[in-house]
C-alpha cells in the first residue's frame, strides 16, 4: 500500500508528448512519442498501480509509466514516469530488460528492473488510486490493464528466471591468433573492458532465446593462469548510467586459483542452484559436456566475440 494519500496530490503539468495518437483503425494510444512503463520487482513482488477511474482503462492495475517526452529514451522515460507517479528512486534499481510493442504509429516499451534495496512507493499524482507490491503469483488475480495482461505471462517468466552468462575467458582469448600470447594479462584486461561495454549495452534478446528486445544478464568472467594478473577494472559511470540514469549489472571477475574449468563448473552449479538459467561460453568440448550435464546451456566463442568486436580480445 502506498504511504501517501491521494488527497495530497493533483494532476501533473502536461509534457511534450502528452497527447493521443490515432491508428488507422481508429484505436487511440497515449503518447505522441510513444510510452513506457517500469516493471520493478524485488522479494515483495512487483510494484503495480491501480489506475484512477477517469484515466484510460481506469479501475485496472498496471505499471507506473506514461508518455515519453520528445527526444527521451524509453528507459529514461519509464524511470521519470515511475518517479513522478510512485516515487521510485532510480539509484535503487538495476536494469534487466526492455520489451517493445511497436504498431508503427506508436510504441510502448516495458522496462524491467530489479530493486537492489527496499523503498516505499508513494503516490505522486492523481492518476493512481493505490500502489501495491503484489507477489508475482498473485498478479493474475487482479483486474489488469488489457495491454499489461496480454504481456504478463512472458514478463512473469522473465522475472522468475534470471540469466547468468559464464565466460571461459582463456578459451575466448585463445580463439583468435592476434598476439594474445605476448601479454596474457593485457589480453584478459582488454576482454574485461569489452565485456563491461557489452554488459552496459545488454544482449539482444534473440541471442538468448528470449521474447524481449534487450536483456542485461549477470556476466561472470573466469580468469586463469597469467590472465589472473589482469588489473582490477576502475569503477566509473558507464555510458548507460550517464545516458539513462540507471545502472546495468556489473561484470563479476572470478580469478581461478587452479584450473579454470573447475571454477567454471563450480560457478555454473552455484548459479543453477540459486535458480538462474546459466549459459556458459566456451569452445572446449569436455567443458561443454560437463556443464550441459548440470543443466546449463552453452555457446561457442564466436557467439560472444561477434558481439564484442574484432579488437575485443587483442592485447594492447
């Protein structure tokens, strides 16, 4: 339940995109530049908004969100709307996925995020009757906004099955004859930088077999041998943080004490036991057999290097 009563707030001033768009079949959609909603979840469930009766599909439950401003990204628009409507703090969130419904004249983007710390939702305008953290398995019992109801089954699956990508770094680095053997630690550091950039940009959903546009998995890079001597990466605001005001998951660097394969198997097993879907990137046939026997998916090194670029595993 929201802490702030509706009587204390009113309607917000109109923004640059606050107008109806009419499709060729006569259907109307709110948002000249499209709209976006924030699907935020934590251990309490998902944060839903009961829409006021006078609003479009009033009396139904949906996501905090609304029309995007001119020139505003979908992610930033969803964050702004969720803050204005429900007091959701962007610094308490980590990006998980974006899913776009595009009908040509209009689009709606669902921005999935995980809350990294607890916060209380507070009604911020007159568009909400109530805000509530709803357990995932109870969402279906509510009268849902039609658009949200249509997407909820696939969105629910995404929330219940996080993805971890475990990278056999030595195998990826060694997959290209670009001089990596001259400076193994340097090649490992270069790979980590490229992985961090990819972690910031996310991975196209199709490459993970997901019905989303972009997904931000947890990425674990396992270093072994001389590659373990790669320096720690400097913590800095990423392009994502600067552009949209939200962080994506940081890559995790695991420095194997012994054989890298053993560390990869242990990490994959631990992530599986935590409930994640685990994808291991390696071209090593025996390692693939071992992790697949645990229940992991596998991809060859080309799957990853194709996303990272030609220079990603080169020593500099």
